């Protein structure tokens, strides 16, 4: 299962403070869907203003990125440039 790490404010608002979740999924979309089933409303929040790091590589466009069985997934504040 992929190890998913959520930002503190998201975990506090939706998951009773639990930041780490083990989720069986093949891509980030499936992870978000699984989290949404467990914590209604979290899906919309994760899709707004966050980037995702999968095994150390950061993605700004991440919804369809694949994950491996033992991947580490971090939802991070999006990096804005200017």
C-alpha cells in the first residue's frame, strides 16, 4: 500500500489530525477517491492549491500520476512562481 502523508491543516480539518494513511491505489486519483470515501469533503480540498511528491519527485499536475505499492506520497502546498 502507498503511504500517504497529508498537510497538518488538512489532517486536522478532515482526519482528526491523522496525517499518515496507507492506501491501496494505482494512481493519485484513486488515493483521493479513497480518502474522500473515508473523510467526506477532503477530495475537494486536496484538489485545491496542493502539489504532490511521489517518491521524492514533485508534480504540479498530479491527478493521473501512477503510484507503486510501496510509494511514499506527500501532499504539499503548491509552489508558485512569478
